[in-house]
C-alpha cells in the first residue's frame, strides 16, 4: 500500500476503526484497576510473585504498561524497558518462561528470539494499530512492486511482516540503521509508521518510500494544544516520541524513543516536562527524577471524544487479573510457527548485532 492508493487506505482505516471499537468494548468489560480493592490488588501481586517463582518465570514489561505491572517486574528481578531491551533481556535471562506485558508483537519477538522458553502474555488480543494496518498480503505485494529497495520494518509488526523484511528496527536504533543503509547507497522501503518514517527521512536524507499508517495514541497529540500548554508552562521542555505528527515534533525540544526520552528527562536541568507519548512512561520518569514534574501533552479530545487520551488501549489490556490467570493456567501462550520464526529471526538478529556493535562504538562496552 502507498499513499497514492486510497482504496487500501479506506479498508485499513475501517479495519482500524473496527478494532478500536473492539478494544473499547473489551476494556469496558474488564474490571478497572482502580476498582480493585487494595486487598485484592495485594493478593494478586502476592500470587503473581509466587507463581513467577514456582514456574521459574521472568516478567518483562514495557514502559507503556500499567505502573502496577512495571513495579511487579522490577520487584521480581524482571525488566521494564523498550521493545529492543525487552527482546534482548528476554533472550539472555535465565528462566524457563517469559511473561511479556506489552503488545502482541513483543510476545512474538520474545518467542522468536527464545524458542526454548515458554512465552505467555496476559492477553493475546493486545495488538497495535501499526500491526493491524500492515497486513502481510498487502505488505508483501508492496515489497514485490519495489524489488530495488531494502525493506526496513519497525518492530511494531507481525512475525510474518518481519519475515518479509531485510531489517527490523525499533525507534531507539532506527536512525543509526537507516544512516548505515544510506551510506551503503541503499534505497529504503519503510513500514509501517509514516510519522517515524518521515522523521527519519528528514534526519538522514535517505531515499525512503513510506507505508501509510500511524499509531492511534501518538497521532492524537496536537500542535495547537501543545503551543497553548507551552504558554502556560514557559519553563517546561517538550519531550516527544517520533510516532507523533510532524507539527508536534517541530515544537519538541527532544524527539526520541521511550528510553531516549527517559534519559532526557533525567539529564536535562529543567524541572518541568510536557511529554508526548503514552502516559505509562511517567512511572519510570517519576521514579528516576522524583523531584521533577511531568505533564501529559494535550490530545485531540477528552475522555469519550478521545481515542486514546495518551493511553494505548492495547497496552491497557495487561491487567493484574489477566496476568495472574495466564500464569496460573499457563494460558495465552504465544507461538510463532518455526519456519516463520526462522525467517523473522534474520532481520531481527541483524538489528541486535548492529545495536551491539553500535553500542560498542559509542560506549566502548558491549
Ligand atoms: O520500541 C518500543 O518499545 C516502542 C513501541 C516505543 C519506543 O520508542 O520505545
Ligand atoms: Fe502500537 Fe501506538 Fe499502542 Fe505503541 S502506543 S502499541 S505504537 S498503538
């Protein structure tokens, strides 16, 4: 699919609207975390800790998940991180089982990198608007139309899409990888996030053909509201994830992946930050910089008129109760068919090798 093919855009948008509705309905049916009584929450936490131990399982949680799960991961020797670190840690940690609190592509990646481990997710329905908007059949046809281009896909894609790619990238390493490809004279086909793709294109000057889809959370940040908020907090720095629209990035003081934004929040001397990414990240920012103030960037709407209000509905499917049940029953096991996993491993491994070498170059440490 490309921008010039409106029929594809319509069908993808319809699918996305339907999926968003499905998620909203689903969330309406599960108990709200703040509706859990304190004693009930404590019981779940206690039981999850006991089950993790009993099953020799490690909990790996994304920065966008409920702080309740992030703290559980930390307290049990697991990890809270971005998708690149989650993948690396999951592969390298001892343990027979990984519990991935995040969205489906993260569970699939864990499964591909750690075929010997059992990988569970609290909810297998937790997907991502970017994954939904990049179905393998259309993506594959798009690649076939451009055989001269190196195919680079964002980690937020299905295992099948990864298997069709030359490179997988996450937002924390995308710029460096595209720079590298450009210096080799390669032309790029990029999917699926158009905002991140355009941002990288501008930064690197690489020849990139972009797939046309977006994250429903980041797309809702609006430049006008952000300008108004900056007027109220003139001392604040604006931190934005590159999945946000160009008009928002143009106002931001720092544009970066989740880990890069957390680093900026800690290192910059400012006291106040307006943050344009999923609110789950505030847990880690506040933990590392307790004396600072973090404010969520304004979104297009509020509550009922808002598709996400800076909270990913799919990340929100990771509840304490769902995690407890999946661990107790060994349910929601994520599997990737071995042949497909083998193919998807190639571009994933390329990214991990590149990241390790890059880290070596930058820090002198592997
Ligand atoms: O790669 C990830 O973890 C995501 C989805 C965002 C980011 O920038 O870290
Ligand atoms: Fe996907 Fe956006 Fe949710 Fe991340 S925040 S999982 S990119 S929909």
